[in-house]
C-alpha cells in the first residue's frame, strides 16, 4: 500500500512509522518515480534462519537453477505480456480487420505458447459499454464475458486497486492519454507485468515511458 509523505525544504522525507525500525533505505531511481528498499539495522540478524527447509544446500541450489531455467524459457516465450482490449473486442466481433489475427493469437494463448498473459479487469468494463451500445442485454453480456471470455485458458485477470487507479490518472496527465481504459491497461502493465509488454495496435501506448508495445500481427 502506498503512502503520501511530504518533502521538506532540504529535500528530505519522513518515512511512515512502520519503517522507523530500519536504519537506512536504498533508493532506486527509475526516472519518473523511485523505489525505496529498507535496510534493517542489523542485516545479519534479519537474514539469519529465514529459510525453513530440511533440504540440503545442494538440493536448494539445484531447485533454484531449475527455476531459473524455466523462468528464462518463459521469458523467451513472452511470459506475462498484457493483452489490450482491441484484440479481445476484435475476437468478439463477427467481422473486423483484426479478427483473424485476434483469433489466431488467442488460440496460441490457449495452447500455452506465451505462458500466462495478463488482462486488466477494466477490460470487462470497457467491453460492457461496447456490447451495450450495439444492443446486447445484460444477460447476454454476462454470458459472453463472465461465462466465456473470463474463462479462456492462460488469461490471468488482474483486479483494479487504488494504486492502479492513481497511476492511470497520472499517466493520463503525464502522457496525454485520452482514454481512461488505455490508461488502466498501461497502469496495470506497469504494475504487474515485470517485462512491461503490452499487445496492442494502439500507438497511444508508445508515448508511455517504460512500456513496450507489441503489434499482435507479429505474434501469429
């Protein structure tokens, strides 16, 4: 959970009370914001005995190496990209210039070719308005989204949090995004996708520093 702190006239900040027990903080500057990692006053005591396992050191190291190999493979396969609404809406439509690509891409996702692909929960919100506008009633929308779309294998739906809300608004202000849904997709990608890749044909995302947009046509 984030905290709002004030900066004094000497550029200093007062840390929240729960962090007062730490002696120092590592500050990582990532451009538009920074990350603070607290350092315990006694690092040796803080790290002693934190691993509770009967496995030997060699066994734990082999497991770590295996996990690293799996992680590297998933990265090569595009692990944890986030898919934009344009692809999902194209899939839902009966005719669209992007439909063939969307259908093929989702088939690859179902087959596990990309591992887990993230989707913002706000996509449901956006698709609701799209389907309502073309005449779907609420029961039909519930069946199409709740019963079908949200159960496509290997799509992981990411819930909206206050941090996502605030970051989405900040991105609209910082980069001139005009769509709140684009802003939510960008914010979700920045917060939850470690590689910060978004699958989309919308070049609005190209303005957001830190995001890498992948055209869905390059994946089929």
